[in-house]
């Protein structure tokens, strides 16, 4: 998947969940680059704001969209990495 495809996926996912992709294009670009780098390095699109431990059970929660993103959006109006916003 390339960056354009990943952005389209994020936009479609956000719309389906009732939230948005961050309007800050610089932030989105940084997060997408991090997701793609993690996919290349680890084989999964781990959120760049999360530390990958190597424990597959623990780390699977960190695959974007991560386990915590909906609660973070409700609480902080954005997920930790800032890709998704309310």
C-alpha cells in the first residue's frame, strides 16, 4: 500500500466511524510515513505513537486503527498520534 492509498483508507474508515482525518496535513503526512515505515520494518501498520515491544499479543493492539483510538477521540477529540479527530 502506498501513502495515497493509505490516506484514502484512513478517510473511508474515519467516515464510517463518524470522525475525521486530521485537517493538519503535516501531522497526517508524518503519521502516514510512520505507519508505512512500521509496516516495512515489522510487517504491520503499528501506530507510530506506540512502542513496538516484539510481543505479538501485546503489539496487535497497536495496529492502526489501534485499540485505544475511539476512547482517545471521545476524551481528547483526537487519537494519540493525531491521525483521527472528532
